[in-house]
């Protein structure tokens, strides 16, 4: 493929080429944060991983801190969009609390929490870095809240109570995933804990299935 020409044969604009390069750089940064850690995520390694020159990297991101904060923000923004889509689907078909627990586990276990563990210490000690991430993290929490609200509506439970239970779920999942660093090959251990926690959450949100509702309606009509 000639430089500047897409797979369809159409010449890409400068804006499109710039956006593609930025995406490659941010994806490479997240890959390195996950695979090698923050200390080893250097700008030469990011450029090499993305397959671009150092000059191209510094043209898009002037500092290492800038590309890391932009990459983390991009990752969280994508996750937030997925959260809202899940909440919309949950409302449309009437999901269960079990599904939410499973979704949270899969979301956090799919690199998100491991990358988070890399940048959180930097955010703690670097106020500028922290300030750049706070708006995106706030949007991420709003995406989670959309799921909590959908569950509260579905179960007829107070939203504040729902938030407490589901935020406790987030804390549990974070703790479980942090254990996988030193206990990576014990899937039964995590399955059993998730099954136990689903049972606890289910008791907080007694949702009738569609078949149970149908049976109850038929019984009352007799």
C-alpha cells in the first residue's frame, strides 16, 4: 500500500493520516503499559511498537507524559462507550444482576485494571497527570452509574442502595484481579468467589424472570 493511500485506493487526507498515526501510537502505549509496565514504556519503545519515527511521535505528543495520559484517556473513553451500550441493551431486554457482575469482571480483567495499576501511582504523585485524567475517569464512573441505574429501575430498588452494592462489586473485582498477578493459574478460585458474590448481589435485587412474570399473570387471571 502506498503511503497516504487507503486499502480502497482512495487517497487519505492529512487529517486522516494524522488520526491514524495518533491511534497507532496510543494503542502501542497501552500495549506497552500492559506488557512491560510504566517504567519501561519509553518514547523510543512506543515509536518502535507503533512503527513510526521518533519525529512522528513528538509531532503528535510532545512529552512521554502527554502520550501516556492521552492513551489512558482514550482507553477509558472506549470503555465508557461500551458501558453505555451495555446499559442500553440491559434495559432493552431486561437483564440480571449476574450479567452485570460477569460484565464487570470481564471488563476489568481485559487489561483495564492491569493498565490502571501502572498509571495510578504516577497519578498519585503527579498532580498535572492526575488533573488530565480526572475528567475521563469521571465519565467512566458515569458509564458505570448508567448500569447501576438500569439495574435499580429493573429491580425497583432505590438507586443509592444499588450504587453501594455495585460499587462494592467493583472493589471486590479490583481486589480479585490484583491477586491474579501472583495467583494467575487458578481459575476455579476466581469462579467460586464470583459465584458467591453473585448470590449476595442477587439477594439485593430480586428480579423476576419473564417466564415467572408470565406464570404469575396467568395465575391471577384464573
